[in-house]
């Protein structure tokens, strides 16, 4: 299949994943006391993330849009500044800050994230997605689609929400949700996927069509299982150009002299940049072609995107893992898939709202559950476990931390645990003690630094009095000054006092 056809097909899948997320995150981000929610703010951010960021980014599979991780920041920012228009100015300035970060090459931090933490993040997002979408699958839509935080705005948490959903189960919604989930699993079977009907129309779109058709028939016949309006997609309908203009909001530049605006902007820029870099690193590792995204160019693209979003009334955009994973699973071959999905979002608010508003949220929840499963499957967990505890414990800690807090806090906790294991591994020493016929030989590795000093001291202390020992640093490309000093003291003082015969091989010490 030609590249553009693959990208177009994948973009439809991404669009249907992005649509409820954009609406949900937009509603949650603008649900501030004294302000009417602005659902279109999320759609505008999705359009900017797809078209604007997509055109300037060099990420092959990455898709940008509104991020759930920034909801609390946006809500707090609007409350602090007192108006949505002032917040939009902060978002424009945040975009400028991101472009400065890119110019300063701040994207390099993406290269220093341990693999165990990145994989733990992917698994945690997958598990969170599954848990969060179960209520929507069975007709409990009190929380918005796309929520990732453990503690929800409605006072519930990820686990109690499922219990409330079970108690309030809607039979019609649950029936369509489970049928949709079953169809996705069926259509994902290798033999079924080869059917000609899936060559040009993605299997996910067939599921949406079938789920929508079932509800349409039930509604037409007045059946008690018909789904009520609140459980369907709700895109604001725009019937004219003036309607569209009324949906837009613009920055209030009178706040330029307010120092608070710059603090808010820097906070948004820092968190949005960090979420983007985490996603870039994760998606590059999932990419079967192992394409490498330039993180600084991505920050520059995100910065420009956030400036545009702020100018037209959107909310912050970042590169996001769920949509990017859907793009990967949809078979995308280039960044044009992300651009196409942005164009679909434009069409959705201008022309397609009357049709799209018949789609059951349960069907979209089923799609998100499958995306979540693909992010965290048994094979991934099994492979990490067999790599050893120094990989598995940071991986598991990251998962649990994200599930019980949020993405950034969970990543921070996982990173601390991973660093502890890295330090522990360094403390174990970059050297080997070998027993020989003549005594002992201590062979040092390529790079020996001060973190190895404790274990090296222990090895030297264990050399018995009167023994013969060879200290071999021939393989060492670098030997920290602290290590050189330790070896010199051992050879010149300790060894003489304990009558140890030392032979030094290497050129790091002037002995």
C-alpha cells in the first residue's frame, strides 16, 4: 500500500481516539468556577497539534494534542490569572519559552531517561487507560474521557469509579460497549485482518459504524436499550461562520505587565516540554523502524504550536503517548498521518458534528481499552522481569507510582528508584578480583570513577598480608583521580606495612 494510503488509514484511527480525548480534556481544563466550560478549546488544541506541530515536527509517529497531565496546571493557571483570555496570553508566552528551551538544546535530557522507567511509563499509561475506560464502557460517564489522575475532580479515584460504575450499569451502553470490544478483538485476529474490507477502511472504523448503527436501530424502534444523549459524543455544532467566530477566544494582551503571567507561562512550558520529551523517547523506542526524533526540533515545533493554540483559544499541546501509539498500531508510515488527523478534526467541527454525535462513547472507550492493552501486555512485563531486579523494580515502581498519583510524579519516583540501582551498580565496582597461582590479580574496567571507590577499597582490604597482587589497569581508558590516589596509597603505604608484593600494569600512575 502506498505511504499516503497507510497514513490516511492510520489518521482515521487516530482521529477517533483523539476526538473523545480532545473533548474530555477541553471540558476538564476549562471547568473553573465562574467560567463556562469550553469544549472546543480541546478540539482546537487537537487541530493545532495535528496540523501545525505535525508539519514542523520530525517525529515519524508522534501525534500531538491536549494532554491530560496538564489539566490541573491549566485549571490552576486560569484560577490564578482570573480569566481564560489571560491564560491564553500565558500559553503564547509559554510557547516562546519552549522555543528558547529548544535553542538552548534542553531536549538532550530525553537521552538520559532509563529504559526501565520509560517502559514502566508505557505500561502504566496502558493500565490506567484500561481502568479509566471501563466505566465509560458500561455507561458511567461522570468522569471525562482522557482522565489519567488517580484522584478525580469528582472526588472519586480510579478504583472507586469502577465500583460506582458497576452499581450504575446501563444495560444498553454496556451491551454496545462489550459488542464493540468483542468486534475489535475479532477484527484484530491475523486471519480476519487480511479480509479485503479492511484494506481501505480500518477495522476500528467498522467497529464505530457497527456500534453507531446498533444504537440508531434501537433508538428508531424506541427500544429500552437505546442509549441516551448523555452517553453519545457531543461536539458543539457550528452552523455558520459567525457561530465559529463565537467559539474562538483570544489572548488579553493587557496582562503583559503582570509578573504572574510569566510565572504561569514558565510552569506551563516546563511541564509541557517534559511530557513531550517523555513521549518522544517512548514512541521512538516503540517505532519498528527505530527512527530517531530530534528532541530540540520537537520542542521548537511544540513551542510554535502552543503559540498558535494560545492565539486562537486552545489549551496547551504536547506530544501524547496514547494517540501516538494508536498511530503506530494504525500502520502510519510518516508524520503526515498526524497532519491528516488534524484535518479530520477540522472537518468534525465544521461539517461532521451532526453525524459524529450519534457515536456511542462506549464504542470509543472500547477502542481506547485495546490501545491500553497494546501498551501493557504480558510479553512486555515478562521480558522486563527476566532482565533482572535492577530493571524490574524501577519498572514496577514506575507503574504503581503513576497509577496512584499522576504521570509526572510517577516518573519522578520511578527515576529516583532507577538512579538508586544505577548508583548501587556502580558501587559494586568496575573491577574484578582473580585468584592466580602467584596470588591475586585485580583487573579494572574501561571507566572507573569515584562511585566505585567503596568496592575497590573493600577488595584491597581483603588482600592478605604477605600476598602477591597484580593491579591491572591496561584496559582502563579513564581512571578518576580519586581512584589513582587510592591505588598509590595502597602500593606505597598499605602494601609495605602488610608486606604485600605489588605489580602494577598500566600507565595511569606515576610509580
